[in-house]
C-alpha cells in the first residue's frame, strides 16, 4: 500500500464523520474514517484495507448497544448495512447477512411461516450485533437458534483476514455474551453471515405473538433515546455458561435480583447527570433527554452501580460497551 491513501482504496470512505447520528443514544464524537458496507464484499474489503493500512477498525451495526465516546474513534468505523436474506423453507432455515435488522428478518420469516426469533421483535439491532452480545429477552437468546456462521478473521499464517465457517459452538455463547464480546484486540473477527434453524408455524399465529410481544415491550420499556439495558442481570457463576439466556433456568429467587429490580429498589430512578437521566419506566434504562454527552452517561452509570452496591452489595456489570477514546 506504499504511497496510497485509505481514500484511494476505499472510494466512498468519508473523513471526520460524527458518530452521534449512528447510535440510538444519539451520542458520539468524530470518527477519523467512516465507510458504509452495503454488501459482504464491501465488508471484507473494508476490513482488509484497514488491516493493510494498520488502522484500527470498528464494526458498527445499528449502534443500539454501545456508548460512543465524545472524543470519537481514531480509525475506521465500518457501518454494516448488508441486506441479503435467503430463506430455505423446506429446511426451515435462513442464511442472513450480518447487517440485516432483526425486525426485518423476523417479519420476512413470518411471511414464510417460519418462527423462532419473535422474542427479539422490537430489538433495534442487526444480526451481527445481536450475535456479538447474544441478545435475548424473556428467557430466550439468539444463540439458541444459530446453526453456523461465516466470519472474517486474521489468518495466523499471513495476517490477512480470511473467511471461515464455524458451528455455533465457536461463538461460545453465555448470558448476554459471546467469545467475540470478550475479545479486546483491535482486530476482532467480523461476523459476515449467519444460518438459523427455525420452526414451521402459521403466519397468523406468528403475527399474534409479535403483537403480544410489542405490547409487552411498550408496557415495560421507555420511549426515547436509549441503548437498551445498561447493566446485565447478575448471574451466579455456575449459571453463566448455560447456552442461551441467563434467566431461563434461573432459580425463582434470583429473578428478584435482576439489575432493573435492584436499581429500582435502590432509588436509581431519581438519578440524572446533565441531560442523561434514568428512565422512570425502567430503572435499567438511561435516556438522553436533550443532547447528553457520553461523559454524562458514564458518570450516571457509575452512580447507578454505586446505588446498587450500597443497598445490595452487588457490583453490576455493563451490558453496553464503551467505544472509542475514553
Ligand atoms: C429500545 C431498546 C431495546 C433493546 N432491547 C433489547 C433486548 O430486549 N435484548 C437485548 O439483548 N438487547 C436489547 N437492546 C440492545 C441492542 O439493541 C441489542 O443488543 C442489539 O442486538 C445490538 O445490535 P446492534 O446492531 O445495534 O449492535 P451495535 O450496538 O452496533 O454493536 C454492538 C457490538 O456488536 C459488534 N458487532 C456488530 N456487528 C458485528 C458483526 N457483524 N461482527 C462482529 N461484531 C459485530 C460491535 O462491534 C459492537 O461491539 C435494546 C436496545 C434498545 C435501544
């Protein structure tokens, strides 16, 4: 890549792009470079180019599970908007690009009488982001439905990112986490496509379930700018590695120890820092009321953690991730 610039190789890359516009919290400073990957080939090319140029990269889905720093990101943000969905009705399976949004996939499956992922209806994320964090709700998690996936990862022999296919076990899912979420290196593997195993069900029946789920979400979650649950529910060590959700096989008494319950009991709903406020509907949600800064959200998170630690002696851990320079 001698004498070449990143902008020569990735033609539509943009420089100095504000990340606020690409996160559900509407928070985030400037990324040095920003590239939208509309196809899997774009995604592969962008990652390989970043590696060639020795520039850190970050794969951005819908930005719904992250707190992006006010100081931005020194590197290339690759926004994944890949779109393909290939349904194999006879096998009740789907192969989907990692940039597809969950609600779109779920509706497409419903139109084909395929069910399974309805519990994720209303989660505003991509397939890649959902697999990265093993997204779930009400005792279900996406990892339970994954059959296999393709990823782009560094070839240990020559350092060039190559495409590999793996079974579900490669992601080593645990409650709201996966092997990828635990990797802190700058050159993390990237999920390209995923194959899910679903079940046959009548479209009308699936739509009924989706309507019920939507109502449940509306009743329990706030409207406004957020990144979903701030903290994970604390799960005892012995239950941490159960395949899917942390709550499915959880003893009854632990359900009274969810992060939301403890935050509520600890009075967190009254907390705010600047324009960042704890929701009065759900104590595990932070809302950006009016141009809140990332630093304000971060200090609010510390206050929330302290409140639960003081009342219950439990140190909550973040479900959201901090991205960029802190
Ligand atoms: C209103 C609201 C409700 C929510 N409800 C839920 C819920 O019920 N359950 C739940 O689990 N979550 C929930 N969330 C959180 C969030 O929507 C999900 O975790 C979602 O799956 C994140 O996807 P994303 O595309 O937005 O990921 P992003 O926030 O863009 O990224 C999250 C992480 O995934 C990584 N990533 C993204 N794509 C890839 C890829 N292709 N390959 C490798 N890594 C990748 C990113 O690099 C980053 O580290 C909610 C959020 C909101 C705002």
